[in-house]
C-alpha cells in the first residue's frame, strides 16, 4: 500500500517536472526573453532610416510570407519563419558572408510580442554566428497595429 | 528541497498563466456593418469554398495560422462553439494564413477541427483591410454584413455573446 502511494507521488513529481520543463523552455524561446537592450522601437527605427548619414541596417522579416506580401518595411528582406529549421537555415545562408559587425534589424509582427515564435530563434541564431550589432524590432501587438496603422512607410508584394 | 520544488512549480504555473491567459491581447471593434467582401478560396481538400454561399447563416471568419500560438489557444473554443451553435445556424470558417497547406493540414488534424478551412493569401488579407497579425476574426451576420472584428485571441464568452445575439432565437 505504502509502495503504491509512493509510486503515485513519483508520478506526480515527474508530471510536474515535465510541465515545468516544457513551460520554461517555451518561455525561453519567446520574444519576451530577448534583453531590452537588444530591442529597437518602431519610432527609433523610423528616425534612423530617415536620418541621412546614419548607418542603415539590413532589415530582415522572419515571419510569414503571406503577411510580408501584404505589408512590410520598405527595403526589408523576407527570409521565412525562424520558428522552423528551414527558416533558420535561410537566415544563416543570407548572412553567412557578411561581416559580423553588420547592423541587422530583425522583425516579425505576426502576433503579440509574448507569443511571437520567430524573433527569438532568429536573434539567437545570429548571435551564435557571432553577429554583434543585431536589434529586434519591438512590436507589442502586431505589424498592422504598431507599424501600418501608425502611418509608417509600407511596401507590398515580394 | 520541497520548497524549491514548490517555487519552481509556482514559477512555471505563473509563466503558463501569462502565456495562455485568454483575451489579454484581444480587442473588439463593432463595425459599420459593411458587406463582408466575398471570396472563393480552395479548402484543404482542394474544393472551392465561396463565402457568399453561406448567406443566411451567421459566419465567424477566423484568420489563423499553424505557427500562431494564440490561435492554438483559441481553436478549441471555436470547435466548441461550432458544436454548440452549428444546428442554430452558426458556420465557422477558418482562413489559414500559412504559407503552404501542409502545416495547416497537420493543425486541422491535430485539433480535429469541425469546420471548413480555406487557404488564404495576401489578397484575402487585403480584402479584409489587412490581416497583419493573427488571429483576427470577423463575425458576419445572416445578411452577409460584418458585425464585429476581433483582433487577437478572443475569450469564448465574447464570441458567444455576439453569436447568440445574431442567431435566431431558439
């Protein structure tokens, strides 16, 4: 009887440990885990883009192509969702030959910030490759609300 | 040891709540009852679906994608709503904004979705004013006019209240 009860406790502990592990892993993979110092606000990016003489970043959209086709930051490049291995692979290939000091801005805007599955893996991948000047565009709600609706410049198509 | 375990589990529970709480990101907009733009799009089985063929029903047009975390939270509620109100004239239509049908198909199977899903595209998004963040849902009345627009994961009670008000009384 005591053995059976102990067994149940072990099962419960294993269950809790699994849930804990999965939840923490999920949280770490999300945008909220990106340090604030690595973020750039839409307002600041606009200022930077509109100020002559300032170094312009390579801007990479790491989300869905359907969303990119509807609206994206002019001059930015579509790479593919970085939540998938194929998207990460394309990202690595795109930047492989670039100097590691290249100024890169990553963005997505598919979902509210805490739910974006793409920007954190993309940021991690570039850092792992040694890039030292990477910023992630902070989009609290989505690209529509925090960029398009603000009247910031938009391009359509591929 | 026990205290540490409790603390870790508590932290995990808090994180889980933050990630999965409903409606925190949602915004509801009552619209001017403009006609819902019509479209014909392929379903995952290849058959075309035309929105206007559902005139006379209350339609919940839900834009989603397989990679969208809030959509994963919302989908089981939509399945329940279809189950509950389907007989009274509710038709939920999912518009997948995935770049290809395969992940959408896997999602449909995983969740056992009980309503049709079409593959959307940029043009569909533009028809509806730009679907530039997911999920976004449009509730369309029986005359084919947009009653409300729901941005972000929406609490099932919010949908249910609007749906019930548009359906004929039992």
